[in-house]
């Protein structure tokens, strides 16, 4: 596998400007001759599709929901970072860069992260111009809040619905292009394969989820903005439909998969209540601005929280990380919660919970201020738990939330497969081993509005692309394979439902490849996953037909991919013999239980290449070089 | 944790042109389950018995994507105000209840299967004008134009719409006025939305009519059904916007001094 990250040389703050100036352009008149396929209509996909169409490219955009506005990005709550320094608290692109590299535990590329920090400011301007109703101060200026892993206030927000408002902004821009005929939108279509012709990505195969019809779409470049794979764990904060299918099938066609084991477990989610549980609900990290995390000092203390006096509480984040306190980064906060619960000091059913307490903030600021800041989150909490968080502390526990791993891309956001571009959560690019809060929205929109529209032009202008249409053999073959795979699910006729398999896989992954991992557990998972997969293929029960809306059939395809992908994740976790960010190997920790990185052997991106169904995948590396920031042990103490 | 036994009467329809009918199913639940989790359990049972599961739209399951769309005992999103179906919990029901579950019913939202309907007309209303025409590029600094907090808060109240279509399903006229007005009002309150204010409302209202949605005769059912409690005041504001735009539109100059 050839991995050339194409990182520009030169001073950090000049890299992107110089690179951009050197990119080749497609003339305005020629743009309409190119057809770009964008899969995904989340922040990344919608912003890219709209921006490319505005430039004059012909664009087709696909999503599996019934409307592009329903992409998973809609659920982001807390906010989006930008180094505007509106608060005059010393923020800058350099500082955001440093925070992000350090937050990612030194496993991301300097050049990418600096670019992200630089363009972050443009995103806010663009969104304001679109009419996004960001929170404002009385003087009419934009308001900010703080998020984990930062000591400045750089997070912009729209109540607790920031993702919704940003996505609606991008969706409106996309709908405008749809109305103008510049984007053809395919809702309720699921990508089932990537089509590669002469070594270049030239199209996709999709299934119409209403009629079941398979169809092929050819283009000059393919862009995947298909989101993350947190649902490999079954329970996560992701939307139910979020999947790895598009990315995984691209991997099977030759795209490298980078750092699949880097998953983020978010510290503040509503704990599991029973085995019917279908998903987990995030309580935004922004709550940690005003909420204090604690558990009882004593083990097995079953008193009601109000009956536990101050002196018998352990505000463990404030105790262990005094300079960041409740705003310690996610990986650290999650692990600390797990430790407290493992120590028998957890609260709520099964002892799997910690308190997030607003009493002090309510006493200081008044209930109205807290309601204004977090009202919808408090309502959501009350809905789900039947408890009133204005009166009793919330109970929270970590849950799978985000995946830093993804398809490998170079500085131009192109995978090792020419023509295949990957943006947003689906790529691996900017967050290293741990993502800071409010940085996913920033990255998705940076990719879609301000990076890809330039770099894709360079690809199109630099390559002579032979005309290809869907009558090409590669399309016929891929379409037939997709059809056969779909029919195969229906023919098994076993006894177990898709969900029951998905649950079992998820439980296994949570136990063996979740918040803490070790060699024995990962090896066990690597034995058990193939067994479960074999049972899946021999005992799955999917009813109905393939020529109609069949939600179990859709799920079967996604779970089949998770069954293979889970193995790749465990393999990656096993081979990475160090702890960094969200990847915590219990064998590699410091005396006081912090992650122990091994920069000498693992300061690289692990990129996995598919070698066919009967051979193990191969592990390649992209070495990470730190020219501008010194590798250091992360400390939030 | 109290267990309850329920009887569901669910609309089953094999496809857009197939006839549909209610079918009864027993269900059991506990108070901590969400309504959709209760249906998940029913679906697992159905499949085990060899019957195809009930199809329904859902994705985020936290009340923000606008996918879920069930009429429960005659009310879109069920009996509890201010929540979506996915946020409705079984503690709102009691042992022995019969629960009738139907899809959104509106001429503009044809049923695709069981409880799944086609809501694409809502997207087309947005495509007609529900945006600010600002291509990606280099707009002014985000703080260049101050926005009064009151305006941005009110805009946010309207922009909180999740596009689920419950307002249409609740309205005896199957009108999309609440949905359309929420977008018109959101954008008309922002300074950035001013240049296109007139053409926007005209285009969106026109698209709404073309999609076959009914008119508004002030039943107010839409607001009652809206999981985000979008106010019918938006409809009044949109009517004013529409009037204003119509007057402007006659020759491009404002006719009525002092309107807004
Ligand atoms: C509850 C929650 C809260 C969050 N809060 C924040 C926050 O406050 N700040 C922050 O920065 N980040 C937050 N995040 C993370 C952030 O929301 C996501 O990482 C980001 O929105 C992902 O955007 P995306 O465009 O890459 O993908 P998505 O929004 O997931 O979009 C994926 C798109 O791809 C389509 N798709 C996927 N597979 C296929 C297929 N096979 N065929 C066709 N289409 C397909 C989908 O239909 C969808 O349109 C949060 C995440 C969660 C879960
Ligand atoms: S499933 Fe998203 S709003 Fe109900």
C-alpha cells in the first residue's frame, strides 16, 4: 500500500496557504463537465455537496435517511470550536493547534491539525452568514462556552442544539442547490459498494431502500462523508442507522483503514437501564462547565445523594486534575468514572454511575440561568429517567460516542485509492487518539466547506479520466455482487434476529475492546468474533423480501460488516502496544494509572489493508513527525 | 419496576399501493422503556414467530432528527406534550392499556409501508426558498453584524423545528403552515436574512400550495402536537410577511409605510 501523506513543507502557518496556491484549478466552464458523487449529508457531506455545486460541479448526493436534514450530525449538542479569540482570553490558531495535538495524545498530523485550527474561524463566519442562530450576548456579539481539554472559551453554540443548527445551515445551502438543479439528491438510498475502474474510484452501487432496487452511479470522483462506526458496540450515542458499511466496503476495494481501534468513550451519558436498551443518550460535555462530578467516598454507600454530606463526597476529577477539574478531557474523565465504579463507589442501578451535580451552580447562578444554558438537556434527562435534575444530581456513565479511526486520507483528504475522498468522522485525520469536545463539528465543516472544494479540483485537473459509465463491467459485477449478498441474508432462514447478533457483538466489544483493553481480552475477542460471525451466517433470520422496504435486511447488511470490522478493531488494539488517548491498554500505564505512550515504537498511524476474505489484513504505517511541538506526556493535573 | 401488559392496534400496510388494516398484538413493557424500545421488543417477538416486523422511521432516538413519526391514540407523537415518539416513555401508559398506532395521515405524505410515510414535500418547501443565498467563501466576520440577543433567541425558538411533520399530521386541513412559518420567521429575524425576505416567503408559500398541503383555518392543533412547541404565532408572523412581500412584489417598492 502506497501511503504518501503529501504534507507540504515549510513553516506551519504557511503550509496550507502555499499548498492551496499550488493546487491546480478546474476552469469554471469545465467544472460542469465533472460529476462528483457525495455519499452522506451530515455536516461533512452536506457542506461539501453544496460547496461543490456552487462551484459548478455536477453533484449527486446520497443518504439513507428520508431527508438529508436527518443525518446524525443533527444530534450534536454542545458546540463547535473556533480560534476567534472573541473573549480576549489568549486564544489563537496556535493554541487550538496545541490543544488538539495534545488532546489527541500526539497521534495526529501537525499539518492537518494546524490547517483545521486556521480555517475554524471561517466556519463561524460562514455559518453566521447562513443565518445560524448562535447564542449571543446582550450587546449582539457571539457568545462562547468552555469545553474539555481547553483553558480558553472558544466554543460557539446554539443552545443545546448546535449540531442541529449547523446542519440545518448546511442543509439549506444543499437544498438551494437541489432547487437549482445543481445537486441531484438521493434520499433513502444506501451505498453498498464502491466501484473502482483502472485503479480509480469511479462510482458506487446503491440500494433504494423503498423499492429495493439496486442501481449504479458513475462519476469522476467519489466523496464519502458517511460518519463513524461507534455502533459496532451496539449501544452508543450514535443514531441507530450510523454504520461502517460505506467505509468498510471501500476498504475491501483497497482503501486503507487507519487506527480502527481509536474510539472515544464519552464520560457523560445516561446510564443503561435494562437489556431492551436500544441506544445511549449523551448529556453534553458542556454540562461540565457548571456540573461537578462526584461519587461517595465510601464504598457501597446507598444513601440518597442529598443525604451524603460534603465531607463524604469525592469530587474525583477536581481532586486528581486540579488545573482542569471537571473539564478534563474525555478519555481521562471516562476512565476515572470507570475506576470509581470498579472501586465499588458507583451509584444507581448496578453501581454503574457517577453524579453530575448542579446544586452549587444553581445556588450561584440561579435556576433560570441554568435552564437557559442547558434547559433542553435537563428536559431530555428528565424524560428518560423520570428524575428532576434541578433537584437531584444527574447520574451519568461513559458510553461509546465517536470514532477517531477511519479511512486513511492524505493532506488533500484523498484515500490511497485515487479519486476516493473521505471527509468528516469517516476519515481518520485530525483527532489522533482522542478528540476534544466541539471539534468534530469543526472538522466536518472544515473538510466540507474549506478543504475538499479546493483539493478535489486539483485531483480532477491533474488526472486524465477516461469516460466511464455504468455499463462498464466493474459496475455490472459490483451490482450483481451487492444483489447476491442481499439475497443471501434472506436465504439463511435461521432462528436468530439481526438485533440479537448485534447486541452480542456489541457486548463483546464493550467488554474486550472498550474503555480498557488487554492482550488476553483482545485475543479472546479475536477467537470469539469469527465464531459469532459463523453463527450469524448460518443462523440469521431475516424475513420479507429484497424488493421492498425491509428494515431488518438493511440492518443485516450493516451488522455483517460490523462482524468483520470488529475483528479489525481488535487486531489494531492488540498490535498497538501502548496506551494513548482513548486506547487504554491496562498493561501500559504509569504508576498512578495514567496512559503510558510509547513514542519510540508507536508514533505512527496504523493503516490496515484488506488482503481478501481468507488472509489476515496487513498493517502499514505512516510515521508521524513532530517538528513544531514537542512530544510530551499529557498532563491535566 | 412495574411490568405492564398492553394491546397494540397497529396499522400494517405492505406497500404504497397495498391496502392497509389494523392488526392487534399483545405487548409487554416496563416504565423505563421508551415507546420505540417497546416496539423493538414486539418486533423481536414477531420475527421469532415468523411475522415481518412493523416498519417505522427512527434514527437519533433523542428527539432531534425528526425521523420518528407515529400517531399514538390519535395524537401525533402520543399523549404527552413537547416530546417526540422516541422520547415518549412507557411510564406515560399503564397496565391494560390499548394503544392505537398509525402513520402520519395527510394527502401530501403517502404511506410507504406500515408506519413509514414520504415527507419529501417538506424538503421541497425548503428548496424553494428556505435559505440564505450565501455560497461558501469569505463572508464578513461573524461579529461584524451584531444581532440582538432577543432576535437570535426568537429565531432559535423557530429554528428548533425538527421537520418531523407532526403539525401536518395533526391539522384537520393537513396544512404545512407551522413548518413553513417556522423557517420563514427564523430567517426573517436574522439580519442576514433580510435581502431575500420577500422572495423567500412568496416562494415557500407557493411551494407549500403546490405540494397540496391545505390552508390554515386556525385550529391550533399543530402547536399542540409539535414536539418542539413551535408557536402558532409564527403563522401569524408569516401571514404578515406574506402580505408585506406581496405588496412589495407588485413593483419592487414598498407600498405600505410602516409595515414592520
Ligand atoms: C449525541 C452526540 C452529540 C455530539 N455533540 C457534538 C458536539 O457538541 N460537538 C462536536 O464537535 N461534535 C459532537 N458530536 C460528534 C459529531 O456530531 C459527529 O462526529 C459529526 O456530526 C459527524 O458528521 P459527519 O458529517 O461526518 O457524519 P454524519 O452526520 O454521521 O453523517 C453521515 C451521513 O452519511 C450517510 N450515510 C452513512 N452510511 C451511508 C451509506 N452506506 N449509504 C448512504 N449514505 C450513508 C448518512 O445518511 C448521513 O447523511 C456529537 C455526536 C453525538 C453522537
Ligand atoms: S428518532 Fe430522531 S426524533 Fe425521534
